[in-house]
């Protein structure tokens, strides 16, 4: 391990480091399903800080290339998992899920997960949620905020301790990587909206940590309604005022 780290330059913060982490694991001949090295080990091997490693891992998690399981560790995922396949004519993009369908699915699933989160989430789960909140609150731009937004919602669903629900949610996560979703989300972005989304997230996590299920469900529904209104220009934009 040490010999390979000596041959690489200190990587740029973010996506370049994320790719380097994956390359580092490939060099160690670890594949999908394998437990990843610790943050401390990666920081030492790659010659960067643990803060840089944490941000790069959040990017990989948001892209569905790794999964974090509280109490167990971080694992490599199959990069092809959850991808929408092309049609029989071979043309790509024909089956991309539209943002309206994504929001319908999110509003069906995410509030319904919360009773399980309230019942089963541990102190480590809430620490992970707070970590994501801190990242979103200090994000310097749209791309960074999206990484932490994605990671927070994943952490909430993961805290349900239900593997089937998490696998179902992975399909929604993959759809959020679609070109249409990304274009609409970026177009609707602003500093003010990011600040409001962050306030929504704080209220949601506070309610979950207090095991206050009715308040948590209301916070999640308000947040998703707001996101839908900003994305699609629906009447639910009244929640943005």
C-alpha cells in the first residue's frame, strides 16, 4: 500500500480524490461488496486529510458507488446497480424516469420510512445525519450541497434498518442522477433555496432525534412539497413563501 501512495500526487479536493480512492481499492484487488479501508488509512495512504476523505466518500455515496452501514463500515457497490437499461432498440435515455415520477415515489416512500427510523435509529445514525447537516450547511456551491442533500436522505432511509426499503430507495437515488432531474434541479437552484432546504433538513433531523414522529412526518412532507414546487413549478410552491 505504502509504495503505491508514494507515486501519486496530492489530489484535488472532491471528485478527483473520489476517483483516486476507488483506484486505490482496485489496486488492492477489492471489488463490489468488499469493506473499504478506514478514513484514517485512506488519508495516510493518499497523503490527504481525513476531512478531504470524508467529502470524497460523500460524493461516492451520492453517486451510488459505495454504501455506508452504521456500525459495520463502508462497502464498495457494483457501479452498474440500479441503472436504467436501454430499450430493445438500443437507444439510451428512453427510459429515464422523469422528475414528476421521482417526486411521486419520494413522497410515497420517504415519509412512510420515518416510523421505522424513530423506532430503530441509533446514536450513530443521528451522528451520521448531523454530519450530513454540517456538510450541507457549509457547502460552497450547488454541487457540494447536492452531495450532502443526497447523503442525508440516504442516511435517514438507512436508519430504518430495512434492507428491502433501502434497495427500493436505491432506484429513486439512481433516478436522481438522471439528466432531466439534474437540469431542473440546477435551474431552480439559488442560495436562498439552499438555505431553506437546509432549515428543512435541520427541523427534520431534530424531530427524528427527539423521536417525535408526527413532527418528523410533517417536516418531511413539507420539505418534499417544497422541492417538488421548486422543481416543477407546481402549486406546492406556496410552501416556499
